[in-house]
C-alpha cells in the first residue's frame, strides 16, 4: 500500500514525475478519474489553502472529500500511544484512524509540529501513527516534518517560470515573524528543490539553521541531480544570483519554541530595496498565510514577480497528480 507523507516516499524521480503530470493536468483537465473515490480529510491542525485545494482537487476529478476536524464536532482525541485515558480525551487516534480508513479510499492528514524539539518533530509521531494504523493510503496535508504537496507546488511554479530546474539557483530565505513557526514547509522546499537538481542556498540568521539530517538528505539528492546546497547568514547575500526565492519564517534550531523571535531580525523582512537586488526574472514565493510588513513588505506583494497565487493554485494540480499515484490511476 502506498503512502505519501514525506518526499522519500517517491524520491527524486517520483517528484519530477508528479510535477510533470501536474503540469499536464493543468494544461488539459483529464476526465473524472476519481469518480467513486472518497478522500477523508483529517485535520489535527487548522488550514485554509490545504483544505480547499484538496477538496477542489477531488471535486474537479469527479471524486468526493469528507472533512473531519479535531476539536470541532468530534470527541477529544488522545494521541499518546501508551496513554491511560482517565481524563477528558474520549477517543484514541488509533481507533479514529482505523474507522476513518473504513469510510474512505484514502486518508489525508494534517498535524503540526510541537515546536519543543527538532529531533522529535522529525520523527513525525502523529502522521507516522496514522500511516501505521490506517487501512487505506495516507497522504500528508502537512506534518511535523514535511509538507510534500507544498514543496511540489513550489517547484512546479519555479519550473513554469524558468524551465528545467537542473542547476537552477534558488534560495530558501528566512523571514521574521512574531512567533516561532514549524519547519515542515522549508524542509519540503529544500528537499524538493534539491531532488530536482537545483543549486539551493539556505539563508537564515545564526541560530535558525535547519536540522542537519534534513540538510544532509538535501545535499545527497542535490549531488545526484547535479545541484548543491549551501548556507549563508546574510539577508542580502547572493540575492543578485537567484532565479527564485522561497520566503518562509521558521523557529530557531533545536528547541524552537524557546527562542525569543518576536522583534528580532527585522532587517530580514523582504522589502522593495531587497527585491531591487534580485535579477529581473527572479520570482518570489511564499506558501501563505503571511504577515504583511513583517515577513514581506506590502508593496512587494504587488510585484509581477510575486507568484504566490500561482503557487497556491498549483496545489490543486500536484495533489491530483499525487492522488493518481497513490491510487495507481496513472494513464
């Protein structure tokens, strides 16, 4: 049984194949290949684009989506594997997943990081438990460790702007925020760009380095594909050499929730002066939501080089492509 909760489930070749299929779907919508299929969307964390884009992906391909939200109309869930359930949590995650898997043809799960420890979050305990206990394929809608659909949509947007990603210089650039944020989105951009052979620069202040295990995996995939991965700590470094920037805030290294982020590193905000340093064909990405005039200046969002809406729309097509793969429906 196939699952897609991390990029390693498909590998570099699979990432390239899914993006190419997504571009085909975008050019000419296929017939209703998901007719009779039901995707259960199981949210353990909030969502806007992910929720709607998965629903639209199913509906446009002739299928159906059922939304289940923890904390809204269902029993309080216990997620600890060895818990003695003598408090307020009525149902265990394992039973909930087992039941939901009987109701649909695949289970899409969203669960955020705890922000207590990078090593713990990289183990991806909640989504891993769903994989272990689901009787049907599981696809991630973001986990503690990765957000594969977002990474695929990001790189699809880059390819639409620049063609072949092999050897293309792209930057994953940290931005300030009022609170620590998870690392799943930057992990997935880094891993997907590396898997496709990009030359990736990770720019972040000292103390905000991404986990070494993720960097090592990205460097290995990049090496195989003709790319590389480097890190810098200067907000303006190499801006004039990039074809694309993915802007994202994330928490500090190690124990991100303990780091006093608010009010720090304001000079990392993406503003018009910084954008002027970049090549004229360089595009700007952000997964959304974003805090205007904290992460990115409001006027920059109006630039034709800002592709946040293309990026969000491409989620529909990469998710249709991923679900085709999950169900073995490739033409």
